[in-house]
């Protein structure tokens, strides 16, 4: 993977990064990191904001522009939107509800089958994370005081979901159904609402 692609993927996952952080992660000089960042800015893929610190000069934080985010958009989005529009035109909202429910059912069954081989909550969550990562969600799992955090740094169905909000609700429904007897799952951040990622708090039930 080219250095520029590594930088874009890193920022997509983390949201923002400084030249110093980037230099440490890629084992390059700070000057080299700044040159890469500036080149991506010249291409319209990155922008920056300067954050004041107590001592010294402000720290420059780099993030993706809209053009940068579009690099990660699913290439099949136009076809998906056409299909959604056609279904809505032909069958109305009821048609959208039917196909969304069918997708939810099939996805739930597929995930449930995969998670059946994992005996613990953590193993099940890691398997779910792996499945979502393979589907293009750039998913990560980490633990916190309440239990776990599932972060999805990219949404390959984002454009479709903007036209069909049922898809987003459906994904949350699937997670909740998979762990209904074991965890409470709440969406804390949402790409559709302006966040740069979707984030779920997963709190195991005390038995």
C-alpha cells in the first residue's frame, strides 16, 4: 500500500492526526510526514485545523475533506440508489419496508450462524467485528468501563441509508437481536447525523 493510501486509511479510522503522530506510526521524519500531508491537501483530500496548546505553537490536526471521504464510498452506490428509487416508485414505502425487513432477516441469520461457534460474549463481539470489517465497515472492537465499544469508521451503505433510513435502524436491530439476552447495545455516534464514524456502546447484562 502506498504511503498516501496508508495516511488516508489512518485518518479515516482515527478522524484526525498530527504530522508527529503520523511520522511515528510510519517511521518517517516529521518533515516527510508534513510533505505527504501537504501533497494530499493540494489534491483536495485533506484539510487541517490548528489547535491551541498551553505552551508553544498550535498543533496542526489533519482530517479528510468531503472529497477525501468520497474515496471510501461504495462504488455500487448509484445502482443501489436506483433500485431503492424504483422500489419506492413502484410499491411506495410499504415496498421499502418489505425489502429492508427481508435484508435484516437474512443478515441476522447469517451473523447468527457465524457467531454460534463463539462461546463467550467477547469472542462473539470479535467475530461480529471481523464480519463487519470484511464487509467494508472498517470495524474495531475495544473494551471500556461499561463493557465494549464497537466502532465502524466507514459505512459502505451510507448514501443508500440517507435515502432509506430504515437501513440504519435495521443494522442496530440486528446487533440488538444477536445479543438480546446478553447485552444492551446503544448507538452513540452516527455517520448519517454528521459524525465521522458510527460507534456502539455494548454493555453486558449482569446475571
